[in-house]
C-alpha cells in the first residue's frame, strides 16, 4: 500500500523552529521601534534570555526543530502528550507564529505568505471542529465555501465521500451532535478532502476511533496521496498506524526532535538481540518514556495492551 | 478578476448561510428572544401611555411620548442586534470550538466581516420590523407627516458605525477567551446609558453628555426622532447624517485593523487554541 516517494521535490522545510508559550512580551517601546531586529530571517527573537510572564511558567513547546518533507510523502510525527506535536501542526497551518526559525511550504513562508499557504493546506484536528447543531451537509458547505468551492459542487462531492466513508444518507441532514465521534471524524476528513489540499495536516485523526474506522481513514489517507498527490503530515499515538502509513517518521519529545528516519531505519537504530524491535521499543529506547500513557488509551486499546 | 471577486463573494456568503442555518437550528431560542424583546419594548412604550396617570398631569401629549419611546426602543433593538451579531462572532466560534478552522481558512478578515455584517443587518431589520408591527397593533399612532426616507438613510448609515464598534468589541473574546464575551455586554450597556435611548441626552450629567456625543447611537436616535416626529427637533434630520458618516468611515477600517492586530497577537501567544 505504501508508495515509494519518487519525487525528490521538497514540499515542506522546517528550519530551526522555536515556539514558546508564556514568554514575557517585549517592552512597548521596543515594539514602537519595530521590535527586536530579526536574525537570519527569523520572525522574532530566538536568542538571548527569555523571561516568563509573571506567575506563569515558560514552556518551550517546539525547541529548534528542523526537517524536510518531500512532495507526496506521508510524514509521521510521533511523541507522547505534550511533546509539541500539535504545536508543530499549528505552526504549519498558520495558527501559530514561530518565535524563531522559518517554515516554508512549497517555497511559501507560512508567515509572510500566509494567505497563499492557507490556500494549499488543510488540517484535521483530534477534536472534530464543527458547529454541532448543524448537519454534516451544512458544515461541509460552510467549509467548502470558505475555500471558494461552490455549494453545488461541494454538495455533490461531499455525498460521494461520505457514502464511501460509510455515512448513512439519513445522517447527512441530521445535527452533528447526534453522531458518534468516529463518524464526526470521518466528516472532518471529508471536509478537508473537499478543498483538495496540496498539503494535508492530520493531528491525531484516528484517536478514539474503532479499529474498522481507523482502517477506513488510513485507506483514505493513502488514497489522498496516491491518487490526488497530496503531501501528508500526520501526528499519531498509534504505532501500527505510523508503521504502515508513514514513509518517514520523526520522533519528538519535550519539543525536541529525537530521531528521524523511515520506520525500518528507526528500528535498525536499536539492538534487540536479533529480533526486530517495535516502534514502541524504539521510542522507549530513545526517550526513556512510554509513548502512550494508559490514560490516553480507549477501553478497546487498553484491553488489547493488557492481553 | 471576476473569478477572484466571485471567490470572495462566495466566502462572505459562507458566513451569511452559516448564520442563517444556525438561526434555523436554534429556532427555539430565537422565538424566546423575540417574545422577550416584544414584551420588553411594549413595557417601555406603555410608560408613555401611562404618563398622564403617573404624573397626574392631564395635558401630557401621550401620543408624542409613546412615539418617542417607540422610536427609542426599536432603534435600540436594531442597533443592539447588529452589535451583538458582530461582537459575538468570535464568542460563538470559541463556544463551538471552530475558531481554529475558520482562522485557518484562506479568508480575508474583511470578507468575514462583510458576511457577518450582511447577516447582522438583514436579521436585525427583520427582527425589528416584527417587533414594530406587533407594537403598532397596540397603539393608534399617526406617521403621516414623518420623513421616512431620511429615517431610513439615518438608520442605515448609523448601522455602519455600529458595525465598526461591534468589530472592535469582538476583539475582547479573541484576547480574553474566558471573560471577553461578558466584557462586550458592558460595552453595550454603556451605549444604552449614554445614547439617549429613552430620554434626551441633555438630562445626563455633563461628563455623560460628553460620552453621548461619541456614541453613533445618539445621532441615529436624534436623527430618527427629527425625521419621525416633525416639528419637535431643532435641526433637520439630514444634519445627523454627517457625523454618522464620519464615524462610520473611521470606525469600520479602525475596527478591521485592530482585529487584525489582535489576531496576530493571539497567534503569537497561542490564545486561539483555548475554547474557554
């Protein structure tokens, strides 16, 4: 299923990116003078002493991370909760501004060329962001129109996609709040698909889904790349999913990148006396931590681990 | 160019259609709010009808007083509805958890505001007309000498500056995820107090009269009364159009600019994420 990436064209370049939260702001007189001088194309101060806001703890969510993603690659980002995966996705999707470093998507800077970047990306987050009282149809038409797709075209495509994802015709016009989380997540994927993104950012898209739904979503992700040529960045907790889906995987911990390689390459990094280690073992070996806390697992997943 | 314009219009329409769909889905709340607004406006108008009995004066022109209060309550319903619809656009998105999705879309804030404004004006106009029709059934009022054209122009021009104020107020839920929505109610309350909705601003203390001159609602109300109660105002209704035009020209671009600055700040500090 996995396609070997033939093109070497670089889709995404993440260069020494830093993102901190709760950092004290520059004094207003600095800002009046245009802020501190940027260095090497940085958008903000990446050097010097950074102080926390009063009563807050300074959090470095992304700590000098660099990587490239090739065109039509499925690039995985693995890490435990709070490791900086979602912050990284938000930086790529223009929802956060980097404190230092640069991110370009097909040569477009996410800060300077924000609107152009927005036109070629889409994101599916772990929490399916919908107007819960509105139906899938109403939500999808809203989303499609924001990206300039006409209502008629969006309606036709949405019905096709949702049918393939197993959504009943009768659910199409019922409020989203009446649907299961799994079904909501499928609608979220359909919404992203409608806008035909060149780069699709998936932030834990299968968390909380049953095994069958997971497989359907994974097949859909593969199709997005294989048939429609999308470049995909996916964050996940699921080792099997990462192993089967991703061409390369970056492991992040405490905002830092710990390793980056193909799944096979990562497994080769550690020695397990002859047997091939799992990605879980690779992660534990590299970071000394469990990738998934027991609290993060669904009952089904927990039972599977205990068995 | 035409394709670009079509795309931008489609984006603005996305907000209009979404809001009408939300209104349809929350029809129960809409019905409750309409009933409350009718009862509230009627209560205020009946004060005019009962003025003679309250004061013991038989010479009071109750029809004038009823019309005076009716204009106040209807204009305020209209402007407050516009203000609410614009200022709560961010609060809604935070509450629904869709703010990141909307802000990630390739939509210029101007197009978003335009869509929100079109919805707000149409919705508020329909809402106010329904209230007006119901109240009119209770009283025998004569508008034969009223200058309805001037009244309409004043109302529409005034709504532009109120949109600008609404955009500025919508920054509060953007900057303060937990308390921002409540803060917009305080802003609205101040406008209600100082703008002479139910009384002439001349009865206010001097310092509140100063604030009244900064409120576009003051000019809308005075202009509407000059147009609908001819012979009672010192100035012609059109006199009130100029300050409203000026305020609109300043407030609308200023509001959009401030909103963009606030958006930049939230993206720098990570405040978009919180749905508080």
